[in-house]
C-alpha cells in the first residue's frame, strides 16, 4: 500500500500544475506544457520545449514541426562532441508507448529559425508538430522570460521526474 500512497501524494503535488496545464491531444499523443523562451529584439532563432506523451501500446515518432512565425523549424538534440556539448538536427524523435519524450533546455528541443518577429514574453507561439501516426498536432507554447528553465515559473520541464510511464494522470 505504501507505493499507492506515495503515488497518490505525487498526484496531489502535481495537481496544481496539471490544473493550469496546457495539454493538446491527437491520436495517442498528448503534448503537455509547451513553452518557449522570449527572444531579444534582433534574434532570429528560438527554441521550444514540451512533454510529449504516447499512450500505452501506441508508440509514435515526431517527424517534423512548423510555425507561422518561423521560416524553418527543426527537431534538435544535444550530444557530446570532443567534450563539447553541441546541438544537432535529428530527423525523428521516437516516443515509446506509455512513455514521454521530455523536451527541455540542454536536451532535445524544437528549434525555430528565421523568426519573423521576436518571441514576446506572455504571448503564445503557435507550432504544428507532425507525428508519423497521430498526424498534425497544433499547439500553442507559452512564451516565458528569457532565462526561464521551465513553463509557468517552474524551474524544470514538468514530466521530467525520471519515472516516465508513471505520470499517467
Ligand atoms: Cu537547437
């Protein structure tokens, strides 16, 4: 029973976050808490983050992304190259059934190039994510302050608790 109580406590702890959750569902995919960092005036690149969940038994693959405010949008990851963290483009981001892909600063992210306007704090950034099975999922990322580490003033991306598959609420 201890485990049940513990998971119950987790649920209560996370309830306030989930209550203000911005979640988008299509097919077996749920995109939760999408956000981006505000960009300074002249910047033409930006990055967006989110938790992407796939239903049990319904693995999917993120294959593309686009936004009306960006000329080009890519899926990026970070990797070590000769001791230096570098980001590079990836063609696909697989999401295992019943698990989450957590896109966050210094990890996998959605990269926006040729921004037509700066990303303004407090505004919403429309992005279309394209999945192999779920198809197009239109989301709106909240634009947080330039140094933000997570959405809604949080200091991490929700869902990044090292227990993917347990956070099914
Ligand atoms: Cu990048």
